């Protein structure tokens, strides 16, 4: 679990938006659309995925600082959080 219901909802909305945008990019490529348009939409997909990832990491940071987790798992260590942040960079 990546957080409370509100956080999960936000992340899922961002991922669904990215999913729709990616389907649009695929369609644009299949239709032979202009490179500029395709790259613009691809950048939007990338931003949506980044925002979802950062929300997940931020939730992990909050849980680590407060010691609260949504299940019985251990909070993330500082090294684990750093690794997650770098994975999104």
C-alpha cells in the first residue's frame, strides 16, 4: 500500500491520465502525426508518471518520518528513500 485512500486515489488518477495520454501517443504515431505533436504528448505522459512517482515517494517519506505505515511493513530507511528519489531523477 502506498498510503491512505486519498493518496491512492490521487496516484491512480495520475496513472490513469498517463495511460490515456500514452494511448493517444501510440495512436498519433500510428496515424503518422507530426513529430512535434507526438513529442509534446509524450512529454505530458512523462510528467504525469513523474508526478505519480513523486507522490508515492513523498508518502513513503511521510510514513518514514512519522513511523506510521498502512500495513505491518517497516518504514523506509533514509537510504531506501534516497534510492527512490534518484530512480525518478
